[in-house]
């Protein structure tokens, strides 16, 4: 039996269901995809963008605690995250883009 996604440092048991919705069922699949492709898949299947979740996954894949990311490294991860988020928004239909904008500026109540 393969190790679940939650066996990766920083990813809890709730991560298993979130990643499974994106077609990622094992820790090995996540490692093979890498953090950026995995995050693309999460966003494509409805996960809301969240920088801490992204960098916690990146740090976990490196075997590091989530709060180990600082300074220039964190700035570089933020740039990667922002690019992934922009890419996901650009690929959405117009009505989904409006919902994403409302979510981002806090107009809509989170579900």
C-alpha cells in the first residue's frame, strides 16, 4: 500500500481528500508531480488559493517544517504562488473570474 498524501510533513489528514479530488492519491504521486503542478491541479478542482497552504506543501516536500520558509526564499515562493493563482484565474470562464475577484477582495461570504 502506498503512503497517503498526509504522510508528507505539514499535510494533515484533511489533505488526503483535497488532493484526491485533484487526482493525487499518494505521497509518491505528489512528489512526482512536484509542488507547482500539484497546486495547479488543486486550483483547477476548486481549492481556493492560499499562500500558506502552498508553501507548507513545498516545505513538506523538502522535509522541512512549514514555518522554515523565510526571507528571499519566501519571496520567491510568493512569486511562484502568485503566478499559479493568476494562471488559474486566467483559465476560468468569465463568471468564475468574477466570483474569484469577489472572494479575493472579501465581498462574498466564504462557503
